[in-house]
C-alpha cells in the first residue's frame, strides 16, 4: 500500500484490505434500477416499509450523555475495543455510501426513499461510533475512506445476499451483547453498549427491506445456482465472524462472554431469521458444522502465530494451515442444507412491526384517530 504519512494510524489500518476486513461495495446500478418490484404484487409491502423508514424511530436515540465523557484510558482491552469500533464504523459507513449511491442511480420513488432512509441510518451509526473513537483520542477520517478505500464490485444479486445477511447478523450480534449486558451490567466496559437495542432494530429493519427485494424477484431464491450462492454467502458471513471473533477472544471475555458460545448463538439466531426468505439454510445443528468451524479457527490461530515468527519454514507451515482452513470450509459447505419448511419459517420478530396486510393504511389512520 502507498505510504500515507498524513493519515492517522487508525485510518491507515481501516484502508487495508484483507479477507476478514470490512469492505466497500459497488454494483450494477442500472440493473437494479431495471428491477420490476410490481410484477409479484409486492408494491404495497414496499410502500409500507417506506413509511416505516420515514417514521425514523431512532431519530432521537443516538444522543451522547455525560457517561461518554469519562476517562477511559485504563479501560480493559482498550485497544481491542478500539478495533471493534473501527471495524463497526467502517462497516456502517460502507452501507451509508452504498445506499447513497442507490439513491443517485435509481428512478423508482419508493426505492429511492427507502435507500435514502437506510443511508441516513447507517451514516448516523457511523457518526456515533466515530465520535466515540474521538473520545478515546482515536482519529478515523471517513472522508478519506470514501475516497481512497478500494471498492469491491458485486453483481446485484450478490449485493442483496450479502447485505441482507450483514444486516441480520448485525442485529443478532448486537442484541445478544445488549441482552447479556442487561443481565450483567458489571461487564459494561463502555456506555455505547447501552445504545445497542434500538440500534440493532435499525439493522433488522434494513434486512426486512432486502427480504422484500429478493421475494420480489423469485429467481434469486429458486434457481438451483442461486441456492448454491445463498449457501456460499451464509457460510462466508458465519465463517468470517467466527475467525474474527476467535482472534479477539479477550474482548468478549472482558464483556463476560465466551466468544465461541456467543458466536454459535448468533449464528443459530441469524440462520433462523434467514428462513423468512431463503429456501434453504445451513445445518448449524449438525455436530460437524461447528466442528469444522472450530478446526478452521484453530488453524487460523496457529497460522497467525507461525507467520508472526517469520522465516521460510514457518511461512510454509502457515500456508499449509490456511489451506486446511479452506478444506474445512469446503467440507462445511458440502454438508446437506436445511430446507425451509412452512412450519419452520421465521415469522418475524416479536413486538417488531410486520407488514399487516393491504389495509395497513386504514389501520394506521384508525389508530391515529
């Protein structure tokens, strides 16, 4: 990478590209603009969720209080917490940019309004995280990321699969941390975690939109090749989280969590939620599933240790271990998928607004009266 002495250490780190780091995405916006969201009768659902977004439930939520002004110089796992903030901020800002580009390129007024609201949400999240980093005397220049970070091109369907899962697993991660810390407030190392419940509702709502978008184009879900891609992206999202969190076990330990138990609970919840739209998901209750992921995490830890030692022999051994990770993930992918049945399909989040049917406008007017 080119030398950038004018940038902070954190900004330079966020600009680095690696398999497990957050990415910025671009796509074929003309192809998305050409999608017909009317052809399967879902226009009314899109109009309903547009109004849900425009209600902006969390417009007053991301307000900092005096707790953020405390001295956190001696907080536990401070550097790992900063890495958590950096990765989260980069991922949220990535969504903000992608959704803003959708607004620029799409003509359908409903789609434009929805993407504008989602960009608003992600920008709000990124700004909140960035201010928290500034409290810790850490500088992350988002304008530099927007200009200099490499953009990965994905076909529209891959964008839909990936972003849907990133929003839903984001919900699953944040709600598990929030509920755990609600029961164990002694493990709250920073006040930002108190904001996670409403925050993750934004993530869940974004995923609901992408679920509608995929349902409006049934070929994205039903063609055999696309089913294989769905399983690929499910595994990619789960494995990326598993390896990343294994590397940061001390961070989760400071929160009172065992990273492995936490990740497995998150994956099981996300896999259940994904049945709302995906015709098949991964067999996470098959003992072989997490056995393979555990081995991949073990190989990753050993490979990193060898690579850090340096030397030709150690590098060669690290390369063999990384090849072993690929083989383990391939074995996981080849496990028989779990078909979605009507009886097992995700019915929605309890207490969360769900599309009530075509008479939703009349109900809303009646409720207002």
